[in-house]
């Protein structure tokens, strides 16, 4: 039929399809793939780490800053950097240097009160590595950052040599929190079933430190 549009040759269609697939792949890569550096927080990164933690308290937890609960957030230097057996990690987006996630560990076990007495006795301070402030900015979630931070914190606990157990607690009403920690460890106390409090306590096995081979 005169004037009808003709289909492009098969070879041209193939090149067009390949180009479209390449563009889709490039877009997916640009949206989903980021390079992050997990490292010990340096002096110049403490303010940005504090900002991640405070934003999480206000936006995700809805509690805001409560001095009796969150003193470590205001003073991460004293809480995590200065003590030898404590650590504060950050995840840095290598594209722009932004601190987008945090994870911390200290040697303080759960206190009684407010926690059950048996829990405080099972996880005494000095022998217990407590995971704290594993927070990821919303726009950087679902990229494995929390798992990488936890793995690095567990390696730190194992290398210390003095920690018998790793403990943490979480608010199960925070979206995704309970499921994530159940994938990492074992729930040892669910206070919803005991006191009605929104707290679940977890233990994670201390990994065996990797040792260099002994020379023969």
C-alpha cells in the first residue's frame, strides 16, 4: 500500500533492541548500585554520624532525642571513640562522601532496671558486646549496608577476645527491624509477651576470629 510505513530491517531492529536493553541496564545500575566504604568513624565524621542517628530517632522511631536513652548520640566521642573496646562505624557513599549509615558497639550489657534481672545477669557488662545505633538513611536502605555494618561489628567483637556474647534490643514496631534482627540472631526475650513493652532482646553468636596459619 502506497504511503504505508515499512518495518525497519531485522538487523536495524536488533541494534535498536540491544541499545534499549543497554539503556535499561545502565539506568538500573545508576539507580541501584552504589559504592560504600565501611570504616571506623574519624573525628571529622562524628557530626555527620550524629545527624544520621538523630534523624532516625525523629523520623523512624518517633521518640526524638530523650537524654536518658540517647546520651551516646550526642557524645559519640565519649561513648564509642575514646574507649578502647568500643567502636563507631560509618558507611560513606563514595560518590559524594556523605555518611549514610552508622553502627556502634560498646561493652555495656543491659541494665536492670528497666530490663529483666535475669537478662542483666546473663549479659554482664565487660563480657557482653552490645550492638547499638545500626541506622541507615531511608534512601540508602535495601543495599546490604546494615548487614555489612553488623558483620564488621561482629568482627570487632571477635578480635577483642574478651566478649563472651553479642547482645542487642530493638523496637519491633520499627518497620523491618524485628525481621532483620531475627535473620541475624536469636530472640531471647520478647517483652511484648511479658510486660507489654515493645522491646525484643536478641543474642548473636560471636564469630570465631580468623587466625593466620601457624608456621611449621
